[in-house]
């Protein structure tokens, strides 16, 4: 069987993407692969009431820290 060297996991930290993350982790263990995670922050237009780009980035950084802790297990 061909070795999978790298796995890219796009995440929005939703329940569905968490499930995909678990599958990616499982595959990475099986094939001794490198995992790369991708999260894109797209700020809403100023006329909408939404978190600022900085707040979105901080929230993503916090979630990536939790993900890092999960991967350490």
C-alpha cells in the first residue's frame, strides 16, 4: 500500500470538522504522516455585527491550542 506522507485538514472547528480531524489523526498514526491544519478567517463586512478579525484569530488560536493538546495525547 502506498504511504500517505502529508494530510491536510481544513477545519472550521464545527462538529463535522472535528469528525474529519479524528479521521485525519487516525490516518496519520496509521501511515506515520505529517498533519497540516488549515483554518481561514474571513471577517464580515463592517455593516454586520460580528466579532472583529482580531477576535476571530484569537479564537482560532485558542482552538488550535486545544487541538495541539489533543494531538499530544
